C-alpha cells in the first residue's frame, strides 16, 4: 500500500496552544496556507488552496496525524478515514518507552 506523508501549514486567529487542536480546526478563521506531501519516498510536492487536491488513495501519515485529520475534516471539509492514518510522533514515542 502506498503511503502519503502530509504536513499542513495553517493560520488562524485562534491560539492553538491555548485552545487546543480541535477548537483551532473548527474556528471560523482557520485556513490552510499549503499542504506539503509525498507519496512513499517520492519528491515532496506542495498543494495550495485553489489548486486541484491530489488524489488520496493511500494511507496517510503525518508527524501529528490528529492535527492533519482535523484540518482535512473541518477546514477542507474532506472526510478522510481516520483508520488509515499513522502518527509518526506517537510511533517515535513508542520506540522510546523503556522495556524491562
């Protein structure tokens, strides 16, 4: 299965650290500046609002998948499935857990 790595750049009047990711994504002023993405180990490409969205036919992975998922859902109004994502940040954290 192909993997689509994604990273959104956004802006908003909503203060993300104060209000949290869910409130940030749902805030009326939150907008996407761009989305960088790559399929598997391919070149990084950039999508900007107003351009055709690249087809999402693969598992989505991101450093903070919850943020990207909420931006897809609430800002772009794209209902991507949450079951196909993997959070690289959480995976990295799992690898640092000490095991006896």
